[in-house]
C-alpha cells in the first residue's frame, strides 16, 4: 500500500492544487482559447512576412492603491517619476530614433496636490501622455447608476481639461480608458462597478478604446490576445467577452475598441525547477520583472490587426505609483531590459521596435485597419491628433516622422 499509496496521494494533491489554481486564477475562462490560438499561429507561421514591426506600449494604472486615502511618501514617488524617467527615456531610442514613452492612466480620486501637473510636465517634454483610470467605487456616490457613472466620467474630462488633457486642437475631447480593479462593464459580480451599460457610456462620452485587459479575475474575457470591437448589451454585464476582430479594410462595428495585452503560458525557474509553468499576463510588478525572455513570450501572443500580421502590438501594464514597482519602471531592471530590447530589435532581422503611447497605438491600429503599410511610426497621429498640451513637446528633428 505504501508503494502505491504515496504516489496516489501525491497525484491527488497535485490534481487538487491544479484545480484550485485554475479556479483562483480563472484560467478556465481563457486557457482553451489560448491553446487554440497558439495552434492557429503555429500553422500560419510560414505565411508571415519577414519584416516585423513591434509596437510597444506601457500602460500604467497610476494609483497609490489606497482607495483615495493619503499614504505617506506619495509625493516622493511622483518626484521619482519626475526626475528619473527623463533620464531613462533619454537613454533609450527605438528604431526610428524616438525616445521611450509611458502612458499614465491617472485616477481622478488621486487628483490632489500637484501630482497630475507634474506628470503633465513630463508629457509636455515628450515623455508620454495622460489617459483615464477610473475606480468609480472610490468616488461618491456609489453604487452607481448609469447617470452617476456618466457624470463621474464627464467630471473627470472637465477636471483634467483644465490642463488640456483629453483636449484635441479642434475642441473635441477623447480619452483611452482602464477600469479600476479590472471590473469593466460590471464584470465582477456587481463589485467595483454596478453598471451594465458602461461600454455604451464610455463610447458616448468620447472614449476611443479600452486598455483594461488582460486580467486574472473573473472579468477576463474568453477572447484573448486580440484587438476587436464590442457591441454593448445593456441588459447584462461583460458584453466584451466576445467581439469582432479589427481587420484590414473592414469597417468598424460596435461601440468600442478593445486593445488587449498578451495573455498565455510560459516556463520559468521556480521552486528549484528550471522549467516551471507560469501564467504570463504582461504585468510589470512584483516578481514579474521585465526581461527579454518575457518579451519573446509577449511576441508569441501575436496580437495584431487581421491582415497586417507584420505589425505586432505589445501592450504591457504596471502600477507605477506603488513603490515596490519603481525598479521595474525606473531602475536598473528597466534600463537593462530596454538595452536588451534595442540591441535585439532595433533595425535587425528580428524586427523593428517602436515605443508608443496608448493613443499612438490606437492610431497605428486604425491605420492598419485602413490598409496603410510601411513604417507604423508614420501613423502615430493618424486619426486622433496630439492632445493640446502636447503640441510643443515633440523635438523638431522628429516632427515630420511623427505627424
């Protein structure tokens, strides 16, 4: 019995651990889609063109993780971004000679002191852009109705607009969006949201695209590693679970574009094992450090506009206002990562690297959809022009390329 009982117990324990992990990390929502897409990519690989462009975007859920309450040291974190990111950015250029960029999805319940102004100062110097990050459960009143949510979004647009954020030169206002706690469209059982028609409201208030996913929560859609349009079903939550892929020379369909980051599986060293299976969710925080090996996994996710496979979109996310993550974004970890990227991908046989903001990524996607070809950097301002507060931020030597 010992000879057979011990292995049986081990197998049962491992099976139990596997089931708990699958349910806790919600793999059952997407893992089948992942393997089907990997199989599809493998069969189509030979048809891919040799010239690859890697469009890389860093989306920062920039909040301090305190539900709006003050935490000692907030000012120091913002100051570190203000002083250290320009040094890092100026040291790293992509294949077109454009510096490293960052997109701060800034939460309005942290719009205090001069945090937003300091980030805008970075943006006006060409280091990135500001978009909207909304934890509307931290903003009274809550629970929300459709009307109260709409007002929160409109109030944020108006408030940030005092600095020209979200404001286009012709007077229109638009924004990219990340939902707090990954609860877009009331997808977490009523927690953190409560509004089933959120996608429709976002579209009507000027949102050009959602950048919330991937997620390791119940909000994660079945559709992964995709850029697609979603039509809101206001009678139920999580309307974005499926949608219509963005395709070359096809008309948009639906209420809002979803731009996903990579999600899948990879092998890493853990628990003394050299090849331990791990979830890859494109986050830069904690043990999930930026490395060239992870970049290879992100590229295998193969996020692209259908029909323009040579333009690969890599959207990463971080929580850059959390001190433990500063090394991933500003320190030696980041510097080594970007150096490795540029050595491998800048004008090489492995592809060409392009650092972009969220708005620029969206514009390049729209250019691909319209059938444009060539260097994607030429389409950074393709549909949505530069925000008003960015007009003087671009170096004259790069103005022709990026306009």
